[in-house]
């Protein structure tokens, strides 16, 4: 696969996740809004949040759209791009499959505890 195609594939996943966050928060997404997909080859989290979106969505998102994922390296990258006051989230997708989300187990069980109370 050509580099250009790989980047486009990754960008589509980032834009999809940004769109889902937008629907969840009822905040517009796109260029120069509070929810943006990061441009390719820029460092940092893959979905950039500003303003109200940043207040409401306490996650730093790392996206991987590839057939094979170096799982632990991807988690390290998600952690290294994690913004202060957020938890990391890793979204992985491969061809003809739905995206899956990975989060820290402690965070997951803390979320379940909060739902229970």
C-alpha cells in the first residue's frame, strides 16, 4: 500500500472518531472547531479537543487503522501523547472490521463502579 493511501486510511479513522465524539457531545467537528482530526505527520493526540469538548471528553485519543498493530507500542504512544487530566484511549481498526477501543483496566472498572452508584 502506498504511503499516501495509508495516511488517508488513518485520517478516515480519525475523522470517524472525531465525528462520533461530536455526536456524543453535540459539538461540531471539523477544521477550526472544538473537535478536530489532527493533520497527518503531526505529533500528539489524533483527535484534538478545544474549549467545551475538552471539558466534557476527558480522553486523549490514539488511532491505528492497519492490518497489524504493534499493540504494546501503540499503547506506549497513546500514553506518551496523553494530555494532563485525561485518560488514554487506543482505537484500532483493520479492513472490513469495526473499530475497537482499548483503555486501561483500572479506568474501565472505575467507570463501571461509577455507573453502579
